[in-house]
C-alpha cells in the first residue's frame, strides 16, 4: 500500500488522477493539496471536495494551496481546455457544509505522521511543493520516500511555449527550487506523458461498465478535454492523461524507464520554464544527490490496461481508512 499526499490543480486530468487514486486498491490518499493552475484555487478546492464526497472519502484532509506563483505574477487559467470549473461541462456544487480546509502547514504534519512511509505526487504547478521548503528549509521532505512530479519537456516541444511545459512555465522559480532542494525525485515530462493517450472508445467502454462513484463524470469530462486536444493537436486519436500516468507508474514501477540527470529550470526570458538536462552521451558529472530520475520511455499498452482495470475492477472506495 502506498500512502500518497497529492498536489493538484483539479483540471480534467488532475481530477481523473484523483479519481484513479481513490479507486486504486494499493493507493491510500492521505491528503490533497488543491491550488491554482488550470483553474482558480477556490475552484480547485471545490472540485477536490466534490470528488472526495462522491467517493465517500470526506475523511481525507483538503489543504488550500496558493492562488498564484512565487513571482507574484497573475496566474493564467485554461477554461478552453478544462472547462470553466475544471471538470469540462460539469458544474459541481458550490458549497460543502462543514468542510474543513487546512493551510499549508498540514503538509508537514502529514509528512511527520507518515514518516518514511509516504510518497508525494505533484500533478500541478510547483508552487505549493516549494512553500514547505521555504517555510521549513531544505529538509522539509527528508522523511518522504519519493516525489513523483508531472512537469517539464525534454527533447520535445513544450505545450505553453515552444520549449516550456505548463507546470514549470507557470512558476519556474518554484519548480527549480523543488528540483534543486528535494531528493529522490521521479519526473514525468511531456516526452512520456504525451504518449499516455486514452482513446474515446476506451473511455466509452469504461463509462458503460464501471461501478465507480465517478461513473457519470468520466465521459463528459474526458470528451470536453479531448475536443480541446483535437484543436491543439490535429489528428490526435485520444487525449493524453498526463497526471493519471504518474500514479499508474507509482503502482507499476517497471512501466517506464528512467535516465538520471540533474534538472534545472530556466527562470526568465524567452526560455522561461524550459527544463534543462544534459543528454550528451557523456554528460557533465554531477554529485549523485543532485540527480533526478527522468522518465524517458513508456509502455503505453500497459498504461491503458492499468487505467481500465482500476476503474472497472476496483469499485469500493469506502473501505479505505487513514
């Protein structure tokens, strides 16, 4: 069983990742940090609370993240991709009576509670992951087993600019800080997550056969997302579920192959948000503690099968307990 603290911004792919985690028999979600990203912080918190309520997991603490990047710049949102509320056409309830929302200090409480038995999964902007490193210092995550992060793009184009991926571009200062200070990082950039494509026929089959509490959400949220991707990437045959892949690999570690490299992020200028690593045959030598594990190859068929199996065969979310 993997104890997982999730960091999300609750757009369509983050929300599907949270659904996946709540469905998975080997994942115990111990907290969810919700913040700005594809939608506002407030919308993100609302979506997280909605999904937890549907799953009967209102025992899981919801933690409020940041409203914008460390630079103080105004956050940019993407309703054309994720919908006005982040779940495509779905409008979740706006009020959750009695919902307790914790501040970012709750992250350290959870890290201490699950000392050396916790994985952090960061699926959104890196701002909230950086905050504990600012508040508590570089050892804030020393008792965390690993950090699984979706972000960056290596040897492929970016998805916000020609070179930058959205999570790193939105707050490059935070992304660089996390990569430089945290240890045992597994990084899932666009060069693998772009391949994590789920086709509409797969979604239709899952939606028609699952007993998941998210049954009514999966298809409309996916369809909205896929329509946006067809405009962005003409000819694409499905939508890449970037964030679901990260959790799928957590429970299927040999689904990807990694290469160890030190990763930094360009902070300013035309290359803002660009992820940088040395891919030469003989890279410049770096101290071992500075190396990150960059996912570089993916078994796509296995990912698709795992996605289907989790939603089709694991239906009882209510039996999980903290």
